[in-house]
C-alpha cells in the first residue's frame, strides 16, 4: 500500500513536470508583478519570480503562467510555475525558458526543508507533520534539462499564506541537481544550478 502511495506522488509530480515542458512552448499570461527592462537578467521584478544561477550567470524568470494541477489532499499539494524567458526580450540563449514544479506538505507557514520526491513521499506516509518541499526545475526550450532538490544539499524555503494561497520564497540559493538531459542544449547545462524564489505563488 505504501509503495502504491509513493508511486502516486511520483506520478502526479511527473505529470506536472510534463505540463511545464508543454507550457514553456506555449504563450503565457501577462504578469502584473514584473516591469520589463533590458536583457541578460536586468529585468526589474517586484515579486512572483525565480532566479536560476548557472555557470556564473543569473537567469531571472517571471511567473507568467501558474497552475495547481492537483487538488490539495492526502497531506500534500502540487503547484507549477512557468515563464517564457523570451517575454523579456532577453539574451538567455539555451536558458530562455524556465519552469518549476513545487510539491509540498500542507503544514502551514514556516521554514520548509527541500527534499527529493522519494523523501517527500516518505514524510507523507509517516504522517509526522514535517514541513518539506520537493522542487523540479525545467530549463531550456529547444533541448532542456531537469533539475531537482535533495535533502542532503540542506536547502530551505520560507512559506507564507496569503488569501489562502501558499507563497514560496528561497532567500539563500538552494542547490538543485540535474537528473535528466534532453537534446544537445540539455547536455551542455551544468550538473548543478542554484535557485532563488521571491514570493512565488499560483496566480
């Protein structure tokens, strides 16, 4: 029974990741939380964005499109956030699009540990009320790479709740490990990237 439950969580997460791969190639809704301005990471953002650091450069993505593909239940929920980097008229090259899948326990506000999907599933099964989040990041459009959080990397996220919605922030950059490469561009991307989030939530 526990193995089936773990498979369910992993299946829901992978559905969300696949949705992100699709949404990065589709048009996005306008985001009132950003101010367009320049290339190469100089876009000025007020909130609801995330930053990925790779090979010594920062790539800033506004949360142009978001969704909650699964209804909260069984102690956890999943949210997706996507941005077509070309919306900023940037020069991001192979990093021109970025998306996140955030799977998390429903434990209210506070500090959450960043973990893998398997570690998240174990916490949910144990029903120990631990605050944990698993994050998948998809970078790139014409060829891409999938990155994920792991507990041993020691990252944390801050969660606040406003108008019933979970808001996610990562102030100290969290390390994500590459798990899948798709195409030549994905292979070129580094094994690890760093992620920061600024008040990201489902719009």
